[in-house]
C-alpha cells in the first residue's frame, strides 16, 4: 500500500499588518447585546493577555480568498519541482469561499476549481474538491489526500488551506480581534517507501450541542443590520470542549502510530487562543505522566499572524520547513503531529514521519 509524503510547500501572508491601534475606536458589545463600558485600551489589553495576539494579517481590499490560495499553491508546486498538469487532485480547505462583501459567500465554482484556473492547469483529469470542515479543514484535506493515495486513486495531490476571516467578522464583537487571513499549501505524493509520511490519523465529529459553539449569527449590536451573518465564537464552550477532547484525540493518534510522546519532535496545532493551546499541550503530556514539557515542541505563530483558520498549520509548516521561524526546524526521520479543532465541533490529528 502506498504512503503519502509531502514533497513541496508554500504559504502566503497578506502584507497588511493589523495591530492594537486598529481597534482603539471600535465599539464592543457583550454576547447579550449590551455595550461594554470598559475602555478599549482595557478590553484590548485583556484580550492580548489571554490570546497573546499582538498583530494579525488582513487581506488587501482588491484580493479575495482564491488569490491567496493561488499564491500559496503556486509556491508549493514550484517548491515540489513538478508541473501542475501532473496533479490528480486539488483539495481546497476554506469555510467562506471568496468573500467580497460581508453578506455574500461565494462557492460557485468551487474554490479548488478557481485555483486550478488561476494556475492555468488544463488537465481535465485533475479533479477539484473543496473541504468545508471548520478550522480543521486543511488537516482533514490531508487525510482525504492520504486515503485517495492509499486507494491508488491518485499519485500527486495539491492540498490548500486558505481563509479570509477579516471579511466575516462583526466589528462589535471582541472576538473579531482573533481572526486573520492567510494561505498555506503542500503537494503530496504517493511513495512505496514504508513507514514514512502520514502513518496515522484520526477524526472526531461531535455535532450535537457542540454544533452551536461556533456559528454564523447577526451582529451583537442590535441597532446594526441584523440580516448579515457573522462568525460567532463562544470561547468558554470551545475552551472546555477542546481541553477535554483534543489531547485525548492526539494521544490516540500517536498510539495508533505505535509511538509515544518522546518520539514526537514537533506538534503543529491550530491556534485560536494561546492560553487554550498551552493548556491542551500540557494536558497531552499529562496523559503520558509528564507534568512539564519543552514549549519548543509546539511552535506558535498566533502572536504575530492571528487565527487564519485552515491556513494556520500549513503556513507554519512551510515557514518552519524553509527556516523562516527562528529556532524552529524539522529533523530528518523525525515524527511530527498536525492537530486541529473547530466548528462542528470537529477534531482531527495526523502523525507524519519525515522520510
């Protein structure tokens, strides 16, 4: 049975950097629709203390999601040293498609088809899939790619994660400061080499009451237009859910790979809140009887780039692979983990072994 290895990567970070000052004149409301009377300086400072997000990247006014995905995809194809016409599939993870205006989400044609078009790929047998799976979308797209390769339905697949959350946030919501834009992509290839690439994966979908933890809903300001749906995150519910379930899911995946936590060199986890990520990684190590861990095992980009949803992990992977994250790199033959949690609620994890 073939295995799935990454042979190229790319990412795109929008050049527009948004800092604290961007929100100083905002008007924030509670989930109950009451105006927050604290000063914005105090609200922002509390936000930074919890999330550690100091800056984030926003898309330019003349760009759309598929533009970002195209840039990351083009770089990944070049880095892989392949011709795009060789691709059997393009899988594009996104949650809102090409958003130009807040009330308008555009998925037709699908995002993968748009990127294929922008790349100029003429191969009619190159199949285009979209993965709409919340923030875990890129990881799930990688799992789908692995299943296609193991089924011998494909040999070469482009997997893109791109999102423009700045276009779907409610300016009256404090949580709008979490969200950001960006894109990351990899090219994966079938190999007959054993015990390399994706060696284990797991996905969990809790779609009962958990479905209401991250949704679209009207503005928190009741005097604002209530017909426009914005991304709405109930942070406490997500925090409690993630802390309880994500470490267990990661451990199960590591166990399925026949490994232990000592065998894992890096954990690339989706980042929406630094406090939550620290807590999840700490809980994971406690499942192995370890009360302390080296924080370098779980690199963080949220402080600088914010939460770009499906783009977080592939962007971080690309930056590390190319030596663009200080003090962070991958070792030959090392094992790493990709893991994410998000709307659904959905959780997934992959153990990947470098060739």
